[in-house]
C-alpha cells in the first residue's frame, strides 16, 4: 500500500526536476604542458565527501581542463554532485555534495568542477535545491540506493538512467524552504552534540593513562600506605623476576596431535578472541614445551608496527590447552614477587613502554625485540600486598571507564541513526506545518514543464540556425 502524500504535495520522478546533468572531468595534471585552451581548476573528488561540511573542498585536487569543457562543467551555487562510481562493500555509491557559497569561496581563484566519478546535477530554479539534496541523502540512508548499484563488489557504479526515475515527494516551495530551515537547525544541533561526544574516547584514554601512571609511581595507593608497615619499593629489573623465558614455535606443520598455536590475530587489544585459530600437529615434547599456562605473559617479539612490537599480553587459558608461535616470547614470572597483571601496567605504559620501543631493532620493515632487552626492563617493585591493592584499584577504575564507554557507544549509535529518522519525518510532511497559503506543488511541476518546453524550443532554434 502506497503512503498517502501530505496535503498539496505531489510525487514526481527525479529526472523531471533536473534542468541539466553532466559528468565530471578529471582533466590533466599541472605537470603537463600548459596551453591557452586550458584553465586551472579545483577538481572535487569522491574522497572529499566524508569531510565535506568541515573542509568544503579545500582538499580538492588542482588540475587543468579544456576551456570548452569548463564552460559546461563549472559549478555554481545550488549544484548537487552525485557519486556515480567508487564505493565498496560497506559504502554504496550515491552520496551527495551540495555546492554552496562557502564552497565556491574556498580556493576562490580557481573555478570548481567535479571528477568523472561524480555527476553534476543542476535543478530548476523554482525548487529549493537543498530540499532535493536532503531527499537524495534520505534515499541513500534508507538503503534503497542498493537497488541501483552495478559493477563489482570493490568498485560500484550507480545505474543513473534507472536512478533518475526514483520518485520524490514534493511539497510547495514555501514548505520546502521551511523544511530545509528546520533540517539545518536540527542538523546543526546534532553536529554540536557529535563534536562534544567525539571528545569522550580521548578523555577516557587520558583517564586510563593517568590511572596507570599513578599506579606504577605509587600515587594511587599513597593514602592507603599511611599507617601500614610495608616494605620499601625495590628497584630491580625484570631479569630477576623471570622464572622462564622462551620464543614460540617456528614450524607451520608437522606430525602428532592437533593443537591451536596462537598468533597475534588471535588477540584484539590484548584480549583473546576466538573463531580464526590455526591448528598444528605437535609432538608430545613440543606440546610440553610450548603449551601456555594461566598467567603466562606473551610479548610480541616481531611486528611491522612499532606500536605493537614489544607489547605484553597477559594470557588466561580458562582450561584450554594452546601453544604459541614464534612471533611471541613467553615469560613466566615469580608470582610471589610480582603479579603478572601489575607487570603489564609497567611494560605497556610510560617509561616501561618507552624503554621497550627504544629496544626494538628494525630490518626489512619488521620490528623485533629479544629476550635480553625484555629482561632489562627496569621495575620499581612494591610489596605483593601493595601490588594487590594497586591491581584492585586499577581494575575498579577501569570498570567505571568501561561503563562510561558503553554508554558512549550506545549514545553514539542512537545519534548516528538520528539523521535518517529526521529526514524520514521531513519527507512524510511531519517536520513542519502545512499552510494553505503555500499553494500546491502541482503548480511547480506545471512551471517546470513550461521551462522544459521553452528550453527544447531554444535548442531547436539554435540547431536550425547552425544548419
């Protein structure tokens, strides 16, 4: 059953509202020899779409195109750029850019065009062009755009001839303008809220870092220590706390019993993840040597990223028998002197992390750390009792941070879905009031038909003169 249109609205195909449509022109690089028939332009690409509202095309590519091409393609205020090629599995084509005065003022000495991965759409002047842009965005967000996709999974194309037949609900011009004003107001509030919300992950990151810094410097338990008969903190190195150290299994196949051999892909942010394990057949001797135990520490021995190489991961086996590959060093520490989790606070943050990073050797794009360097890590060691208290406090504070992060993610999901909900409401006629004084949108379509007829007559007259 079709949705009933609001009073004085009409429904029409997108192509009935377009006065002029043309593909973009990528032109030539400035290094090519300049000729008098070319002009330097700012060429807007699909990559500008994501941050368009912030950058307004300041990142566009400076190119040169033929003057004859520019004459037809130079952008003016109110033009809509429609993405017709690009995209991917998680990003269909069909996104839009609205050319406003602010965008035209960016790089003001250059005229603006779009690349051939976009199509320029120019609407009739008796429409609020931003209203149509908003509808195209609503259509995109609804997922309906997928019906108009072609090409491969990694390079999608918009079937424009089919797309231009989509039906657009059209109110009278005055109501279009009120809707656009209301949408601008609501989206302005949303942008402000998003900006504030985007600060939260960094705030939480800074909070966690501050907690860990206080943990390993003694500030976190400063008041707790008052009146207690505790040992002084001991300055030592990790070498004096290690019971066992060894690199992982280097072979990729063999004979014996199947056993999961962990790789870095089996961890995410230091947490064991399941579903993509690799099993290798190991002999009994290999199983004894490489099977991990609860509270073992895995150090990333080799990795292409400086930020990952040398990181400590606390392993909890939860009753599962697993081995580890040679991309790791396994440490077993004296748990009567140091709590393994407390050791990760020292090694993965602050001065400890800086020492391990500086101990990396780099070759052929891989960063490597050896056991000797790991064991040289300096440690300021409190009593086991104080370590226990530090771990308890850190975990308590981290749990609060995780609760805030969960609330943030929930709120972010809701806010991210709001534009689609607001636009859907707008195009059902539920965002602003309908006024009898607005007239009927049918009159707009009549005017457009007259303009089309006039344009056809002008083109035929030009053709006859040329003949």
